[in-house]
């Protein structure tokens, strides 16, 4: 990345680099400098990078797939006879939090688990079970 032309003339154009995502410029020499052995690097036919997920994608990961984390918790509480409802603003907040903490999709699970931990342990043993558990932004902010 930090190369300069050799010779008397300076290049008239500057190369612009995306400083937010420097991994897109990675090379096998960088991996070797990082400490990977050349035998391992030679066995990697393709070296690539991934762009960070945006807010809309994280929201879809939370809600759309068949085994989405929110659907999993809804099913677990449904077995206890409790309907679990997440407000839309909570889903937005969770996606924003995962972006802020740079956790990505895997971080969504840990964020939701920290929110749901108390409820998951208390609801099955509660004699006066509630019919519906609504997760709103104030509850999430307290956790």
C-alpha cells in the first residue's frame, strides 16, 4: 500500500485507497509477514475478503431465515405457552449495536442472549405465567 514510484518524475495521479476496508488489498506476502508459514499460504488457492454487513442485512439475519435467532427464542417460549414479541425499533437497535461493536452476524446472538437470559430462566419456573413477553427498547437499553 505504501509504495512510491522510482525515478525522477513523480506520478501525477494519486491512488485512492478505501481506508475503511484495508483487507481488500491483502496479498500472500502480507500473510507471510503476519506470521503464516509459506507452506500454508501456498495451499490457499484464493485469498479474498468480505465487506462488512450493513444494517438491513443484519435485520434480515435476525428475522428472515428459517432458523433465525428471534424465531428460535419465539419457539422456545411458545413451548412454555408465552408469546414473544420484539418491537421493530428493538430489531433496528440490535442491528445498530452489532455494527457499533463490529461484531457482525455472530455478535447478534450474543447480544440477544444477554437480553433474553433472565427471561429464559425465570419464565419456566414462574407460577403466574404471562401470556406475552414484549421486548421493547427500554428493556433492551437496561440490559
